[in-house]
C-alpha cells in the first residue's frame, strides 16, 4: 500500500516547493515560444478557446490523476505503474504507459534543448545591442542568420544539455528545488512589463481580438490545441507523475493542480498579449512559425526605454523557464535508471543527457542542412521537417495517448477506494473529477484523434 512506500529519491521540503517545481515544469517554452506561434498558425480565437477548454476538461483532471498515481507509486513512472497495477491486482503491462512517457520525454527534450539554445543566444544578441532601433526585416535577418548556422545551434544546444544534466544530477533537494524558487515570479513580472509596452503600440486591441474572437478551425487544429494542453501542463508522460512521487501524503492534490494549471494558463495568455500587438504593429505574419517570438520581441526591446536590459532579463528568464521544464523531461528516465540499474544520479543523468543531445542533432540540422528533408505520414501530416515531426508525434500523439491511458487507469482500473484516499478531501470536487476523468476526458481525447484523421 502507498502508506508504506517511501521514495528513494527524496521528498519535496514542503507543498510550496512542489507547486513551484511543478509550475516550473509546466511553464516553459511551451507557454512563451510555442503557444503564440501555434496560435498564430491556427488562426487565433477559436484555437485559443479550444485550448482553454482542453486545459479545463482534459488537462486539469489528468493532472490530478497523474499526481495521484505518482504519490501512490512513489517511483519512476515505469515502476509506479508496475506497483499500482500490482496493488490493484491488474496486468503488469501497464508499465508500458511509463515507458512511453520516458521515450516521449527524451524525444521532447532533444528538440526543446535546441530552442532553449536560441533563447540563450538571444541573451547575448540583446545584451550586445544588436536590436537597438531594429526593423522587422532586421530582426528577421538576425534570426535567420542564427538558425542557418548549425555550428552555433550545436554549441548552444550542447551548453543547455550540460546545464540540464548538472541540475538533474544534483537530485531533487539540491538541484530541482533551488532552481525554481525565485525564477518563476520574476518571469511573470517581466511578461507583465512587456504586455504594458504592447499596450502602447496602438495595436493592443488587434492582439486581443486576434486571440479571443472566434473564427474557424479544422480537425487538425483541434488536435494541435489538445496536444498543446498536454504539452504545456507537462502531462501524459510521467513528468508530473514523478514529481508527484516526491510529494508527501498530507498535501492537497486538488488545490495544487488548480494553482499550477492557472499559473500556466495565465503565463501563456500574457505571452500572447505581449506578442500579437507587436506582430500587428509591425505588419508581421502571425503564422510566421517557430521564430515568431524571436522576430517580434526584439523589435519591442529595440524601441523601448531600457529595452536592452529588459531584453537581456527576458531571454535569461526564458532560458530559466526552459531549464526548469527540461529537468522534468528527463527526471522519469533518470529515476528509472537509478531504481533499476543501480546507477547513481550523476551517471544516469550523463547517460540520458548524452543520448538526448545526440538525437537533438536532428533538430539542429532541420533548420539548415536538412531544412528540405521532410516526412509525411498519411492521414496525420505532410512534409514536416525532423523537428516538426518530433514535435507533432510527441505533443499531438504520444502525450494525449499517455493522458488517455492515465485517465483510464485512474478512473476505471484503480479501485474507487484508492482514488478517494488521495483526492476526496473536497467531496464535491472529487465527484466532478471522477465524472470528468471517467467519461469526458477519455471520450474527448478519442473524438479529437478521430476528427484529426478525418474519421468523423
Ligand atoms: N510544459 C513544458 C512547456 O510548456 O514548455 C514542456 C514540457 C515539460 C512538456 C515537461 C512535457 C513535460 F513532461
């Protein structure tokens, strides 16, 4: 039973630290880099509404389920699933759910690190005054110069991977906790400042309209919005599960989940409100793709009072936000190697980090020498680069699939008594959670999958 289990990896000092760490995992490039560009690519308003619905009806219930499973299992997602299946006298093959998460995390980090490298290089570009008085064309050229140079991307990718390995190697208490405590509130404050700048561009309402006026969306857009709800909340791959395994019994999962999801959503919306007014004020394309924030924010920094300092701060904090997410992406794999192979944390981090770095080379090249090498998968996508393919398969397929099975396990496989022990501190919320995770969440994920492949 879970009462007797303790995590061999340690425990969060207190509830606030858990919330900060989980928020650190959730808030990252997904909110500030990815949310604006996929919103731009998918036409704005309706996409945002579908995304918000997915956060509330799918993401939040799954987050509660994932933390609950982690806290009962107290191990890496693979061993947690084995242990919980055994507790409930169910098939040990549930461990494959843990494995899929480990693989997804590793694949996501391989490209996440390359993009985090962009953010780091922008700290220096902004600090060196490159953007002072810059035009939209100029900002575009600076971005293109960066991504077309594989050596530079490789150098930044390597630095970021080493930084990630160092924190993960230091472990839960010494590494993860310290890295998150101060940075999240700072990032929040800075984003607010940029939103205030955006209000002065004269195009603020255009940004608001773009973000919130309903338009049209197709099945693929809905899948991307749902996939992003998983990605941005770090769900479906065991990251939040493994963080939950370091959480002690006396903390409320419900409260923590609501706080984390709320903070994550507010940061994404602030990023949208910061970026789109600048996009419209400068006649830029909302659908410009992965370079969107790197082509827009420097224009703001280049034209505002104290912009160089703010820009340096912003990209530094973006890098930190990426860092606190990156560590959660490989924590499940590292915890597994420590538990099953007897590795110490340092050795495990170096192994996983090294492999991730290697796969990341594909993403480095997909912005330059492999830019014209594309892949198509019938019914799913056409002509995507290596980077786009990884992103699509992980965020839009693997995470929702992982989430679907987590929901099924928590609501149908695990006994109601076990779930109640973990979540019933708020009986009303518990009933809503149970209804959502039993019926709404699984059906919604399946319907979105079917709609995306054109089956309905
Ligand atoms: N939630 C992170 C972000 O929005 O940037 C990315 C992420 C971290 C996804 C951890 C999945 C994960 F397990």
